[in-house]
């Protein structure tokens, strides 16, 4: 019986994932085609202006753009189910190859930024809770409030002006110097400024959330009982309070993935960083439908999977959540 319930539970999760991806693809497909713009410009460039009506009709027929939108979606969905996501209008090659060449750059920027944000946020949040309402806590909170109000694009421009233009210490664009793509030192130098903006743009928000979660735990009844038994404040804070905030901490991490990814896309555009963010901007700007669809699906899958993973981890860590999911025992068994 328990195995059957487990299969049913994960089956519902899988169905929810597939249905969410289908709904996302349907909405993005229709909105992209109803938006103003000419996708032929992406494929043919300036030659579109010189095309005759017959040539234009032939070009639309080649790309499958002359059929009704509903038929275009059905055709696209059939191709996707066979593993064919189409070609990029702008790059004239398979969209999976275009994304594969850039996804590593975004994973490096977003992955390192995510680890730094939540590692530093945990340290700062714990430090603020330890020095509650004292000078270090006030300085960290005030500094964080000021920095978190600075727009990411403006902060990016300021750092570019100081470190790339005036001081010339760091490169201001790209993921590597031409001809040195295999050198990790050069790639790290190109990551310093974008990662700095990613971390500063999100760090204080999550640090403040962790601080508040820890302070809520510190004021709980079990903490008063532990202190009355003679446990030191450090032991209570780091061994008990911090452990009890981990389910909420993991939930914050999952929810923050689209938030941080959205900021990464903006930063990639400002720094001309060749990642998924700049690719998304280009696909939307040039009406590169196939590329836009796959990028939206990948982003949506990442968000959905992260939230599902956080829920499952929370159920493993917190027995109260698991107890809510499990059905109550019949009264006869209780008696």
C-alpha cells in the first residue's frame, strides 16, 4: 500500500510537470506570433525589403509561417515529440547546438553567483541574529538596504566605468579574450564583474530573510527551555535554530532561482556576456521563434523542477510536512 501511494504521489508530480510545460509552450507560442515584428528579417536580413509578394510567400512557406497559428503549433509539437526543435532563424543551425554553445557560460555565472549568494547570506543572516540590535547588526542592515536599492544595470555601468574603463584592471565584456578561450584564469577575470553585480543585487535580500527566520526561532518556546537548562546561546543558535530554519532556507533557494536568473539575463546583456540571457534577448528581438520556444521551455522546466525538489527535500527534513501529506489512519486502527 505504501509503495502504491509513493508511485501515485510521484506520478502526480510528473503529470504536473508535463502539463505545466505544455501550457507554457502553448502560451509562449501564441504570444510570440501575435507580437509585432517580421520573423523573415531574422532569417533573410535586409533582403526581405526587396522581396516580391511571390518570393515572400515562398519564404514563409519554407519556414512554415503561412499556416494558421494553431496548425503551426501542432506541427511544432509533433516535431518536438520526435526530438526536433527546429533551426534558429538568425544562426541558421539547430537551436540545441546554439544553446549548447552558450549554456555553459550562463551556468558558470548563475551557478557560482547562486552559491556565493546563499553561502554569504547564511553567514550574514547568522551574524545579524547573533548581534541583534547591536552595532554590527545595524551596520549590516543599513548597508544592505542601501545596496539592494541600486538597480543592477546602473551598478553594472558604474563597475564598468571604474574597473574596465578608468583603471583597466578587468575586462568589460565577453566570456573570454579572443584566442584564449581555453584559459581558466582569463575566463575567471571576465566573470568577476558580472558575478559581483549578481551577488550584490540579491545578497542582502536573502540575508535579511534568513536573519528574520533565525530571530523567529530564537523567540520560540523550545529556545527558552534550552536556555533555562543552561545551554549556551551559541549552541542554541547554531545547533538548533539554524537547523530548524533549513527547510525554509531550501524553499527560499528554490523560489529564488527565477529571480536570480532574471537578474543574470539583464547582467549578461549589459556586459555583452555570451550566455542564455543575451540569447533570449536576441531571440525575442529578432522573432527567432524556435530558439525562443526552447529557451522558455528550459527556463520553465528549471523553475518547476527546483520548486518540486525543494518540496521533496522539505518533506524529508521536516516530518510535519510529510505527516500532512500522509492519510490519517482509520479510527478502528487507532482504537
